[in-house]
């Protein structure tokens, strides 16, 4: 692929991404989204975050590792527990990172 085609591909992907993100904000006045769609859209951030994080926890190095020896998985599960119990994002991140560092230090 030459430089011009690569640049055009990157610009095109950027425009498509922008169009998708701005589409809901550019609805004509008076057009309302159906309630079922609004309810479904509430779950998008959690679904996207899970899709990004889950492979990092379960597939370190590209191989499935669901053992106690997987420091990322153990720290991630601890962070999930903290998030569930406290609903405090800063505390969740802090405890998850400290747990990961300690597990890597002793492992």
C-alpha cells in the first residue's frame, strides 16, 4: 500500500468514526429516539469497557490463562470486587494497580 492510499484509508476511517459518534447529536429537532434504544444505549460504555479489559485479563501474552498464577486476572477480579462493593472508581483503580504490582513483585 502506498503512502497516499494509507493516508486516504486513515482519513476515511476517521470520518466514518466521527460520523457514527455525531449522528445521534445531529438528529433533526422533534425526532426522539425510542425508549428501548435509549435503555439499550445505557449499557454501551460497560460493554465496550468489558470488551477492552477482559482479553487483557484472561489472555496475557495471547494465551488463555485462567489460573491463580495470572497476576492480571487476580488483580482484575479484586478490582471488580472493590468496584462492586464501593462504587468508587479511584479506590478501584488504586487497589487494582497496587494488587497487580504486589503480585508481580512476589510472582
